[in-house]
C-alpha cells in the first residue's frame, strides 16, 4: 500500500501497460504514491491501451486494428465486442452472453458502457478472479489525466510516443509496448 521510497526521492517514474491490470480505485491510490515519491519537477510517464481507439475501430469495422491480439489466447474465441470488453473487464465479461453485451452496448453511451463494467470490476473480491494478468480497468487519456490531477499533479498532458520533457525517457528503450494501440501521458510534480 506504500512504495518503499522516501518522499520526493525520484526524478522520474515510467509505467508501461501496468495500470490496466489494477482496479481504477487502486490506480488512483498508486498515482498519489507516485506523486509523493517524485521530487518537485519530477515526471511520471504512463503508457496504457487506449480504449477509445478500440471502440473507434469497432465502430468503423476496422478488423485489421485488432491483428495484434486476434487469434491469441482466449481472444481467439471472442466476438469483437467481447474481445474489447475483455481488454478492460476480464474478470466479469464471461458472465454476459454476446447478446447481453450487444444489448448493453446499444442501450448505453460509450462512457456508461465502460463505467458499467468498471463498477462490476470494482466490486469483485474473489482473488481467483483477480489474478495479476487480468485486465481490470479501462483507460483513455482524459480519464488518466483527471486521476493524475486529482492525485496532486498540476500538469498532466497527452504526448506522442516520441515526445517527452524528461531526458531519461528519450530514446528507443521506452514506448515499445504496442505503441499502435497505446496512449502516452506525462505528469509533472510542481
């Protein structure tokens, strides 16, 4: 529940495709911890799957967008919509038939649909359903930026894969985890 680091002890923190494996409430907690351990002027850089792009590809019937995951593991048996929901609500998606998923998708706005499953994920207590590899939350730049600002960061913005204000995040070793379906946000502690 607490990073084993002193307050204001780091210049930067980088996370790539990690926070979608936690419930949203836990991510909020860890963003506050990141803020606590960063030095003034320190930068948090986060890379996450962009659920907005998933749904945009689905809406435009762009099956090629999902080539990076189609046919792998459980995903090979999923309908398009189930594949997308599994990407952020893996622990609960199989409680719904494809017909129920399509009905919810048609009846709710996109945000309502996402929040419906986010709320279902938040209520899960059974550790058998919460194993670390499961996807447990959805992310879009606006949602992450809101959480970062609520956590104390006065500046948080979406950046491109190659854009950074932090020297240690420049170069080829960062941003290689599925950049084609990811977004990048940097937040600065002032």
